[in-house]
C-alpha cells in the first residue's frame, strides 16, 4: 500500500483487490493544502468501500492561481498516502480524472462538493 508509480501498478493493485472480492473506490483531487473537509471526505469514502484509491492532480495541471501548487505532486501523494483512510495513491499525469477512472474502473467514484 502507499504511492503507486504508474498505471500498471494501479491496475495490478485493483486486480488483486477484485480477486479478493473487495469493493474499490476512487477519490481524485489536487490535495494541495489539505484541510478537515478533505479528511472528512476521505473518511466517508473509505467507510463505503474496502479499498480507497486516491489520484492526485499532477503539478502541471493544477490551476488554482499563482504560486500553486504549494507542494509538489510527489509530496502531496506521500502525504495523502499517510492518511489511514487511503490505501493507494497515484499522481495523475493527465488534465482530468477520466483516464484514471477508465484505468481503475472503480466500483464507486467519490466526487467532492467543490
């Protein structure tokens, strides 16, 4: 468990989960400046699935204003992976979550209110 480095690792982790009959969920976001809203979202998502995957928006696709992201994607991924509700984390090197969703094919996709 932890930070995955490529799509093949992601798909392998999902295959292992499914082989064990586990329900897989996915959250996606920037997670640049993590706050309690993020934690509540991840906690609720994890309560609804057996394994929670989180994809992090890569630096070059973060569009939140000047000097953002504050933290590089590798550090954001490492931080999110340290949260007990998150089982696997990957940096998404595409402009949207669509590729990750199609690659992972989660049983549940959790979209935040923002």
